[in-house]
C-alpha cells in the first residue's frame, strides 16, 4: 500500500511521537492520525502504544491506523499480532458485487462525533488530521456532510456557525497534500457539492443509507446503485425514469416526509445521473 510522507516531511517523526504522548488528548489524537500516514516501523510502534491510551478516541484512531499498515512493516516492528487485521479495507469493485436490495448492501459506518479543532483558529496540522479522520472513516463523503460533521465537532449546539470558507480552504490543503481526493466532476467550487475519498481507496462505494440524510449520499453512489439494480433485472440495461425513481426510493428507504428533499435533489444533483444512464 502506497504511503504519503507529507506529515513526516512537515513535522519530524520524533516530534509526532512526542505529540502522541502529549498531555492534550486532542493533540495525541491528531498525532496518531498523522503517524498513520508515515508507514514506518517506529510509527507502528508508537501507534501500538497509543492503542492503550487513556482517551477512547486516541485508542480508536490508533487501531484504525494500524489496520491500514503493510503487514511487512508491522512484522519488522515486532507487531506480528497486529498484522492479522492489517492490509487496508477491501476495495469495492463495480460489477463484482451484486445486490438486489438494501439489505444485501454493506452497512454505512458513521464517524463518531468528538471535539474538533476550529479551522482558522487551531493549528493547521490539527485541522488536517481531523479532516483526514472523517474522510477516512466515512469516505466517499459529500462536502455537505463533512461540513455538518465538522461543525458538530466544533460547536455541537450550532454546527452551521462553522466557517465554510475556512473549512474549504483546509480541505483544499489536504487534497493538495495528496491525502484525500475529489471524485466529483470538479465543475463546482462549492464545498457542499464535492465528493471526497481517502487517497488510495475506492471512489465509489455502495452502502446502506444508515444515518445519512439524502443530501449526504454521494451522487456517484446513487448512480452505482442504479447500475447494479438494473443489472439485477434479468440483464436489462435500460429502465424508464419512473422505475429508476422507485428503485432509488426503495433502496434508500426514502419516506414520504422526505419527498420535498428528493424534488430539490432531482433539480440539482440526481437528474443528470438518471438521464445519463
């Protein structure tokens, strides 16, 4: 698995290791996420120690990071027991996985809300780590959902008060570092229309709706749902728009009270994918 060294280049590895032992749990958490991008034996050993941290978010981040490590690195670091679950998440390959209902799709795994550093006020390295953690957990993720999750982490009572421009600048910085990437059509400068995924992972993943709002679901995921469900209809390649709407409604369990949201999505994001099949 390819590793990026941006964090290691910006902050010396020894500094990251020390930050992982800081008295500040947020700093330890961010350092653990950054150590996960280094991919070295020393980083692996620091992450293994962090799995026993007093803070649950630090422990969880450390365990997640170790799962993405190369088995060979973990073995050389003397962490053979960790190598059993390492190797990264299996990629979703369109055309390989077949499903015909919501139940057969893999579950959606939500990011756990926690206190986050505020973009524009906190150090960039803390903000970058927070963005990377959210995208790594939920990606592919819409910019709209990323904004809501991040806003809740900064201000649980008023998440919309988060500065969209400052968060967007931070996201662009992380994209520029090669840690996350956009999988939308790149035609919009509006964060809410972006689709983001961790570099080196799949651009499209079909999942059950879970706790997501309709606007949280990436448009390319909805498109893939249509492709997969269409293939399940005795090999049919084309269906009419009304049938396509019904398939989306059934798959994502869209309720009557949400129909007004669907109407708005059809005039903005979803209509092109339904007419371009």
